[in-house]
């Protein structure tokens, strides 16, 4: 079965806030709690690689 999702957001606090507003506008979203789509494996990794 294929699931349709309009937007993928991060699983942190800001991603969930964004998801709240997306849902209010009628869009489906997926919160990536498992970091399947995240480029970096750990917390804070993007800052370390700047």
C-alpha cells in the first residue's frame, strides 16, 4: 500500500509546530521521528560539519 504525504517535517518541536499549521491548511504531513530522511545520523551533526 502506498501512502500519499504532501510534506515531510522533522520530528522535533519545530517540525511538529509546522505540521500543526500544515494540517490546519488541509495538507498531510509525515513527522520523521526515526530520522529516515535525515542526512545526518546524530543530533547537532549539521552544525559540526559547517
